[in-house]
């Protein structure tokens, strides 16, 4: 079947990198079956909207996207996290064709088949081995598991995506190898709980290139480190096993970067969140990690204004930031999420208090970040080029994950292309970004 006659599907992808991987898997399957992907509503025979449903703002964004797709095209299938709350979708948009939940590839494809039969030609290969990607071709997200076994009181991820289910390690490694062969220079490992990889299968061994590999974060990181590209770990819960991965970073096997959401630093608030509460132990571990790997970049996220948080609790969080000297920090003013058990906790705070504390935290962190980045002036760094235009190049160092961290700006970009790894000397810095010149 020619491309001009292929059934055409429009696609809207919202939410986190895990949802982005779900979108890539659906798009890959669509192309493999002979569908064409439409870049606009008017050229599509139907539209799939992959939604987010984690917080109220994300629900609103998803419902708006569904409404826009219905208005512009009229034929819409909804999938993703908000799909787990079908009643919310149907209350706003009863005319959608079908609703499926998160990581529901087969159910989503069945819905598409029901409303737009597949034009698959089994004698023609329509998709590359690495699949269809929504990221620039020089980096890709590698999702290693679904779901989460924790029940943090502010989170509804387990009810949306279920308990932890680890992907077989041979499948993960095969996908990683295909991505590297396609030109990917950076693999960003994502999941709901990267440190728990393999817990559900008791760390059983799989086989890769004729040798056994245990299904756990350490073994996966070590194997990915053999592929010759940047490997970055995201969403790492602070298990003791994290300590074992730091030497790999010190040895240059994987990037010295750790995304470890800590959420708070008051033992009382952490107990209310059902999170680990040994704050002093966490500080000691951070100091030890930096002793083992001095170049380590630590990213974390926190919540301000959690129910019951006192000014004293919040001051403990500010004190923790000063002591921990984290490199990258995000903070969210607490927002009730429908279905979260934290909604029933006493001591709800006014919105202005939650937001004022968030602003104070970010002001403290901005000073810390500015001081840490200023120390990099005069250093040489290897950076990965993301964009090149007439004004220069935008790159990232090992300390910078795409979309969420800082950037490295290079004025002289002649001969550079996205995906190039180049050495630069840092000449200036602010609280978020670096400026550099190419080394001769």
C-alpha cells in the first residue's frame, strides 16, 4: 500500500518521559502495521491523545487537548494516565471513540483497529529497528519498568499504572543497542522507580550476548555503560543499593548524575508522606557519594506546604538544602490530587502559604546553584550539542538532563551538528546555565 493511500493517524503526546515512551511504542506499532502519521488534525483519519492525569493542572491540559482534537478532527481515541479515570474523560467529552489506560499498547491498537482498520503489508518493512522516536535523534528515553510498589500519600501513580513490573533485561539491552546503532548518543533511563528494577522478579538473570545479566539497576547500568554512549539515571528512589552505582559513575562508565526525588527533609512530614525519614543518614550518604565521585551532580525535587507542614518543618528543609548543596532542585507547592490519601490528612495550608514557601525554597536553591556553577568557570567540559543556529550552539554537560536542567551556550558553532560531543572551556555562569568557548 502506498504512503498516499495509507490510513493516517494524528498523535498528541502529553506528560512525563514514561508517557513519551508509551507514545513511541504506539507510533512504532502504527508504522509497523502500515499506518501513516499525520502532522496535523486535518490530514488525519483519527487522532490519538496520550494523556497525563497526575495533578489537576495536567488533567485540565489533557481535557483541553482532547477537546481541541475533537473540534479539529472529530474522531479521537484517548489513552494514558487520565484514561484510568474514564469517567472524568466521558464527563467532559462523551463523544470520544474509545478510552484506554496507561501502558496499554494492545488495548490502544485494538481501539484503532476497530475504528480505522490496519493497512499492513507483511512483505514490506515500514519501521526502523529502534522504532519511532519523538526525541531528537541523538538522545532517547529508555523505559525499564512500569508501575511502583510504594504508596506515597501524595501520589496516585500505583492506582494509575499498577505495581512494579520490570521489563526483561535482554529486551532492555536489545532496545538500547538498537538505539545506539541508530545514532543515539545519550540514553536516559526512566521508570517510576528505577532503583527497584528487578525487585518483582527477584533479580533473576537474563542473557545478553551469550552471558547472564541480573535484572537489577547495578547490572543494567554496568551493561549500558559498555555501549559507548552517555547513560543517565532518572527517578532513583533512595534505596541503599544506590550506593553501589556511584563507583560506576566515578569510573566514567555512566554519567555522574543522580536524579533522586527526596520530597522533604522534616522527619514528621516524611512520615506523613510515607517516605524514608532518616534525614541525617541521607546527608551522610550524599557526602559519601561525593567523596567517591567528586563530579557527581545530584538533582532532586521537593514539595512545599504539605498538609501539616509547620514553619519549623519547612526550616528543616531549608537547612537540609544548605547542608546537602544539591546541584539541581525543583519544588512544587502541594496540590491535592483526586484519590491521594494525603487529601484526608489534617492541617491543610492556604495556597498563599504553600506558594510563599516554594518561592523561599527556590530563592535559597538559586544561591546554591549559582555558587556551584560559578566554580565551573575555567574548567574544561565535554558537552553534547542539542541545537545549532546562526547565534551559536546550545549544548548540555553531564550535569544537564534535557528539558529540566541547565544549558551550555557556545558562541562559535561553525562545523557543529546536533549530536556532536565537543570539549569546551567554561567562561561564565549564572544560577542555571553556563557559557563556554570551544577548546582548540
